[in-house]
C-alpha cells in the first residue's frame, strides 16, 4: 500500500496507534521522507505500507516499479526468485535481505520509471 498524506509529520504522531494495531514502525528505513510499516501474521508478511507526503518525488518510483512488475511477467518472476533466494540466505537479517536485493532493484528502477512515464502518454 502507498497512502499519501498532506503532512508526513501527522504519521509520526499516529505511529503509536499503528504499532498498537500490530504494525512494526521502521521510520524512513533508507528512503528520505517515507514512513514504512509492516505487519506479519506468524512468519508471513501480510502488509507493507509505504506512506509519503503527497509531494514526495519517491512516489513515482514506487508506482512505476510495481506497475512494471505487474506488466512484465518474466521480470516479476525473476524478482520473486531473487527474493526467495535472498531470504533463504538471510532469513533473520532484514538489512542483509534488503541489501542483497538492492543492486537488482537499482538496475530495474530506471527502466521501470521510463516505461511508466511512456504509459501515461500512450
């Protein structure tokens, strides 16, 4: 999920309520201006929430990446396989897990953003 808010500081004020509702608060977690929350059911992640202030430039990157994966099945399968392989190596280390995906994501992101922008004009 990618909710947008007028003022990101509002989310900072609401974080205790989200934690009480079962979400884990990660703060910006490496992306300036984002507030990242997750929720798990047992060993399974059920929710990833990336909250941004509506004028944040990171929004397009997130939307583009997700849309690109939905529209490019083989790339989506490749990403899924990478995530599974990386998780098998780092099941209890979220930072190592994210770091291990980072290079692949950074290669796909500019392609995805360019493709996404072209879709707006198609």
